[in-house]
C-alpha cells in the first residue's frame, strides 16, 4: 500500500495485490468488494479489467486497488513508479471462511 495523497489529487492510497491466475485475480477483486461493502458500506465508483482478469482496478475514491497477475505487475511496475511515496504495511488477515 502506498500513500500517494501528497503526489496526486485523484486518490490517497494505492493498494497493489497479486493473484496467480485469472480465477484468483477475480476472486481477490470480488472479496475486496464484498468485504468493503459488508463491513464498511463502501462500493467502488469504478471497476476496470473484469473481463480479462489480468489487471483489475477497483476505484473506491480515496483508495485504488490494483489486482495483477505476476506478468502484468512486473510489466507495469507500479511499485517503482510510486517508489517516492510512503509505503504502508497492511496487517495480514485470515481468508474468509464464510459461505457466500
């Protein structure tokens, strides 16, 4: 997670996540949306890349989440692009075990 608030005006944070396959990228993006909606009442204002699941972008206004497959993450190298922004560690969480 990068704090980009002092760098750009369109958002405050970038979260960058990797999934190893189309299915995993889709599942990660779906879980992020579900948890934020259920626990915070937050819905994305924009969603991109859902048809191919190579790079899914979820825009929650103050937070933009990028879910990449490894090849796309390496190609776009957002960590390098935003390396001047403060990097924040997110706490580890357990996978959801609730049936949906």
